[in-house]
């Protein structure tokens, strides 16, 4: 199948100048680019023909050969064949930029790195809020060169390799990639005399003291973002952020679950049996709690609003007290005799009356073994 004339393919006259050729190629390349044609093989083939036409007509020597001999000038390896002219690579990069938003590559300003600081606080501090002084190891703008990376009085010029872009294009066949400029390492600048303090980087290692305000209601895993308190960027670029990660220490009384607090409250055998009033701790101080008669171990009492106030919505959680009936220890002979008399008295009135749980449990055990014996027969 005969190839279409390159001028006709691009829709230009034989006298078209360089700008007209670029403009025509750019319009057609955007129309037939594979990323826009979604797998249409016919349009993909058309896109390759357009690339070939532009590569030939944008080169003065190849264009002259084509004007004189036509397609025959490039058959069987004639005139070098293939693609890869630098002008073509630049144009291809422009097309990619237009398709995906943006034109030619501009210098990239790379902000400094984000930093992390793990901060341990007490439960009381987490609930009430606190201001903590911390020290971080960071990279700060160099005072000697004011972050420029150049000795004072020395020149800072545009990089001659990338012309200030910080990146260069490399082409292989149809594909164009971008890499950091090897001359300026992506800065886009050529420093005549690097700063002796920071060696041209524009930043130096430094320990910095900061005050961090911890809001009330935070919990383990919460993080606070301090904008601009991370590492300084290279050669005057903006600083990154500092993220403070909260870790709340275990408490010797309370356990936290969301906005609720839990604690175990031991009471005496007598209080559990007869009832009474005890003091329980809260983060605001001690409060009275009434214990009804015949309270059993495991009984939960909820004290509303005595938990943690949420940092998000201001909702206050509850304090939940779990009762633990404490068995008396280190009894004297007289105390033991009194307990034995009490036990005799309780047994005489019937186990089910004074110890319904024990009675129910023993009945259940008896039925279990009775059924087990029947199944063995």
C-alpha cells in the first residue's frame, strides 16, 4: 500500500515553515493519540504515520531529501531512517503536556520533608489538654546563605543544561521520559560558589525547640499537624510539615474505651451485703456512689458525663465502675468463728434463700451428672 504524501497527511503546503509544521502536527497528534482513541488500531496507525511525517519534515536535511526523492529517500535504511530528532522530542513532550494538563516542564520547587515526632502523655493530660515543649532534629534554612545555597556575593545562574527546568527529556523511539537534570540535580540553578556552611544545599542540621498545644480529648493514635515545622526545602524551597503522634500512657486506675472510662471498685463483704455509700475516683475528683444491699461482684454502675469529652463534637463520655466484692483476709480466730456462725445460720435457713446463684449452680451440676449417668446405660 502506497504511503500518503507527508504534506497532505499533515494538511500543509510544501512551502510551510517550521511553525506551521509544528502547529499541524500538534493538532493531529492530540486528535489521534492512543490515550484518546482508546485502543482504535486504525487511529493508532494514523498516529504513527503523523509522527513519521513530522519527524521527516521538521528536519531540514530529511525534508530536502524527501522533496527531491519522496518516500524512496528513506526506504531500506536510506538517510538514517527512524525517529529521534531532538526537535521531535521537544514537540512530543509539548503534546503530552497539553493532553494531561500543562505545557513545557517548569522548574519544580520541592518542599522539605515531613517529619514525625512521637509524644507520650498521661491520661489526665489527654483528657484535660496540655502544652508540651519538645525538641526535634530537623533541617533548617542556612543562615550563612539565607537558604540560597550560594556564598554571599557569588552568582546564581540558570542551569545551562536544563535551562532552569530542573528536568530533561530523554527519548527512545516513540517514548519520551523526564529525569532530574544531572547538572543541577533538579534545582534548575548553577551556583558559582556553593555556601561553605551548607555545601550548596541551602539547609543545615539543627535541633529546634517547639511548644505543642495538645487539645483536650485526644487519644492514642491521634496526630497533630504543625504546618511548616518540618524540614526546610533545598535552596530556599518551602518547609514540610511536622506530625506529632499521640501516645497515651496506661493509667493505674482507669482504662479508656473511646470517650468512656472504666475502673474496678473493690467493696467489703459487709457493704456488698448490707449496702452503703462509698467514694469513687474520677478525673475531676472523688464522688459518692450508693451501693444497694445484696450487690454482687461484676455489677456495673454508670456515672454519666464523668468520662472523656470528645475533641471533635464536645460529647462527654461516662465513667463505668465495676464492683469487685473483696474477700476478707488475715482473719483473727474470733473473726473466723463469727463467720462460721454466720455460715451455719445461713445454711439453716436454706441455701436457695441466701445464695440463689450457688443454689442454681448446684442444681444445674446435679442435673448434668444425672443426665450423664443415664446416657451411659
